[in-house]
C-alpha cells in the first residue's frame, strides 16, 4: 500500500510540472529562461534548468506560495527535506547528485531574481547543499568491451549501425548527447578525426578517431545509412530504423540491451564506454591531460577519478615494491 502511495505521488509530481502558467512564478521563469538563452547556454541546460524550477514551483503552488517573494530560506530547506524523503516509482530515493542538481538550479534562479532586482534579498544565498560522496565508476575491462562489440549481429543492417555506434563511443569517449547530435560534416574518416560541436558547457572539441571505429562508421555510411534515409537533407550521422536521429533515451536503451545480451551485469549505459576509454588509455600510459581533452573536462580534478579506478598500474607497483612480495621472492 505504501509503495502504491509513493507511485501516485511520483506520477502527480511529474505530470504537474507543466501546470504552472497560473502562478506568479511563471513570468519570472520565462524571463530567466530568456536570460539563459541570451547567455548562450545549451538547449539541454535550458530544458533541464526549466524542468527543475518547474518542479519547485509546483511544490510551492501546492502550499499556497504563488510568488517568488513568498519563498524564504526555511521554505527552501523544507523543499530540500522533501527531496530527501521523496521516493521514485521503484521505491528508491533520489541520489544526492540529483537532489543537489535540483537545488543548484533553484539557487541560480533566486540569484538571478535578486540580481535583476525582482527580490530585495536572496533567500537561497546561504542554502547548504548535501555532501556528495565520491563514488568510483565500475569500469568494463577489455574482455567485456570486446564481448559487447561482438554482441551486435553484423549480418543485419541494424547490427552494422549498432556496432558503429558502440565503436565510436569506445574510441572517442563522447557523451550520448554528443553522439545523437553528430552530423556528417563533423566526421573526417580519411583524417581520422571527429568534431564535437557545442558539447557540455557549449564547448567545441576536435577528437582523434580510431581506425577500427572509422572502419565500422564507413561501412555503416556506405551500406546502411542510405537504406535508413528518408529525408535526403538529414544531417545526422546515426539514424533509427524509422529514419530519425536517435534521441538520448533511445540510444541509452539500445546500449543497455546489448549489455544484457552480453551478460554484463553493470548499471549504466553509454557512459560505461566513456569510462572504459579513459581508464584503458590511462593504463596504457596516456597522460591524464590528454584524457582530459578527450573527455572535454574543464577541471582536471574531474578527470583524476580515473587514476583511482585504474587498478592495473597500482597492482604492478604493489607487486614490485611491497615488502611481503619482495620477501617471497628472496625465499625462492
């Protein structure tokens, strides 16, 4: 009974994110969205930020708080508490990262309201976010990556396309949103390069493309894409069976299916190949700054997590230097 009740709360919460036009919050949200657009934020950031704030406005509307001036620091802390106890349809709580993302969007919104003199003071200025623990990603080993690649049926057109997708994700470490946005003009198969336009944070970057990935992409472009193409002017590289560009969710679901088919029981999807690329390159001697450039990280500390998951080098140093190991060799 409790689970059913949580499920009803979740569905209502999601469905009502759009029903805020009647609130006094709404015109401020539209002005804020326009300000972000003018500041050249990516479309993905705009959508995510708007949805996060809409959820908060729905919560406020349920509590008869129709205007931003009605919000105080204790009210924001109550919303933070609400997110902490909130349960998803599967009964799981929101992750700390998700809760902090929601609250960060709200903090930025109120910061803008205050800066634009819509509010006299910022109620979110001293709001403290939850502490996030550093969780190491589970990285696919080389054998698992090869098993994943081999799980595609390359006797079929869709299998050739899917193999090209998996090879590209592993070769370059690009994000799924970047792969979905990839256009024909961004590829140079002869030059073995790939151009990412407006990646995370609106940053462009030019990446090397491995020969194996280039071979499968070339095979897909020559043999498969013409069969899928409906609109001759379609610029996107990868198309679904219906001739449409992949959405992020469709691409993620596809990779998950191949993980299950490969009997790789690891949570995650496209990002697993991004983690694998970075870790395997690091283990093979790549400088971490090159990996930072590949991944498009602004801050090196974000990339440094891969130094913690790269166990092979640590094992080699441990075997060569640990006293117990040295003593064992001497006894032999």
